[in-house]
C-alpha cells in the first residue's frame, strides 16, 4: 500500500480589512501595475485583498527562486495560506486580543 505523505505545518495569515487609516498608502501602491490608474480610497476591503494577492505572488516568486521562504499554498480575498517552518517545533500561538 502507498504511504500517506508526511503532514505539513501550515500558517494562515489574515489581513485586517478594517484599516481605515493608512497614512503611507500612496507610497505602498506606487509602481504597482494594478494601481496605475489610481485606487479607490473608499474601498479598503478591495485594497487589502490586493495586498494579500501581492504578497502571495511575491512569496511564489521567492520560493521558485530557491529562497528559504514559506511556500504559498492559497490566497482567497484577505487570507493567505502558506507552509509554516520554524527552527524548532513550537506550539501555535494565537494572535493577541485587540486592545480595548
């Protein structure tokens, strides 16, 4: 019988969609092809989804070039799934609770 592949640790990165103030947005999107005609300052959800897509593409390029980066697995809207690696095994750490 065929043996099952070894389990792969994954990391999930969720980009916050509630960023209402981002002072340096213009510099961040400068030179980005998708923003060549400008961007809607009223649609932060779309902007965040594009950032997730941009990070996914960048990780894919870096991984393909042989750099030691997480291998991107999936990107949907503002969520990025990638392989997780660490120098030593550690228990997953939940994100800190937002300050009140």
